[in-house]
C-alpha cells in the first residue's frame, strides 16, 4: 500500500474544521494528524506531527495565516502549506505564493477539487482555484503608474534597507537577515522599523507584499514548483 498523505488542518472555525476533517477521513490515502484552531499551535505541532500537507486559513485570531506561512516555511520547510480560505484578493494570493505556499484554494471549491489540490501539493505542484487565475494575471500585469509610484517610494530607502527589503518575500526572520548581512539582530530590527516607517507600512507581511510587487520577473512568483494545476 502506498504511503498515506499526512494532513494537518488549521482553521479557527470549529464547524468547518471538524467537517473538513470528517471529509478527509473518508479517504484511505489520507490521514488527518491534527485539527488546530490557530497558527501558533500549528508551528508547534508541525514539528511534532510531521505533516505532508498543512491546510491553513489566512484569517485567524492572533497571527495572520501569511505570518504563520512564513514561519512554517522557515521552521518546517518539508511541509507543503496549502492556503484554504475565503479571501480571493489578488495581493493575498500572489503574496502567499511568493512566500512559498503550495497552492491557494478558496473555500467554495468542491470536495473533489480540494482532494485533488491536496494530492497536487503533496506532489510538489502548485494548485490554484480556477477563479484566481484571472486575478493573478491582472495583478502581474499591473499598470505603469503603479510601478512608477512603487519605485519612487523605494527611493527613500538606503542601500542596506533595500537589501533587507529584497529578502522579505522569502519569509526570513530578523535573525536570518542578520546572519546573511553579517550584522547584529538589533540592527536588523532597526532596518525593519525604518523600512516600515519610510514606506508607510504596518508590518513585515505588508513589506513583503511591497517587495514582491517591485520584482521585475513576475513569472517567478511560483518558482521552485514542478507545475501549476488549475482546479475547477
């Protein structure tokens, strides 16, 4: 018998979480290793349970799903994180993929589509709900005026601050930034504060989204995956 895919569910809505778990338990090739209500639990349990695929919501109490995604990619890089959420905003989708999500699925997807997405994520493919494809293409194209404004805002940053900003879409921590640039962690935190202040942003997730939007090669936002699967 083929090895079963280990799935960890992270969603703060208990009814949805339990219903999803019952659905997945009907499949012989899947095993639900945990059902969690917040991202901090996910960080702890991922190290203990070693799931193959984590189903992660974006909108949760406390830390956002995108922040948890960054931490999971850093602390449990072997896990495939599949975003499963009600949000279909272009910036959420693109940023999640930039930060290493194995796919982005909206909760309106059919049970069959979700099951296929889990298999695709386990295979190293990127799974996307069909309605999101057009949104992503629109986001990638952007407009000339928007690009000019972004470049103008970034001109206020120092060379070192730009180096830090360029790392943020990778989901790096302040400690990792310090190690790469051979600076203290205190200095890395100071650079982050300056970046947020100069760009008028509230947190490092927004800064990562901003950095991702500045990248010239928009087609690289799903780099590292073997393929993209579009789901009905």
